[in-house]
C-alpha cells in the first residue's frame, strides 16, 4: 500500500488543506489584531472634544441592558402573532 503522507519524489509530507486553511485564518486574525491595537488612542485630533467618562452603571446599561431589552422586545413582537392565534383556537 502506498504511503499518502508523502508526494512521489518529495521528502516533505503533504499539508492537509484544513491545516493550511486554519493557518491562513490564524495569520489573518493575528495581523488584524495587531493592526487594530489602540496604540495611537491617546493622540488628540483637531476638533476632538471627549465628553465625561461614563459610570459603571451607565456603561452596563448602554452596552448590556439596552441590547438585551431590544432583543426581548423584538422576540416578543415576533412571537405575538403566534400567541394571539393560540388564544383564539
């Protein structure tokens, strides 16, 4: 039986396509992470006028509470016709 881990006439093993794909995705994610670091976040631009910092409660309300409330409202509106239909039958 022929060994499928080596190409004929080659010493190096054949690279699995999934492993190659995973390596490429990892390289791109790493590159994007490095490029998006906030290294220059403290440099002020012309016209930059930051407001006061938000408290912990306000931050949680804006970035956690509002999205959860929005999800619940939309889910309720989506389920409402089915609930009304079941009550009539």
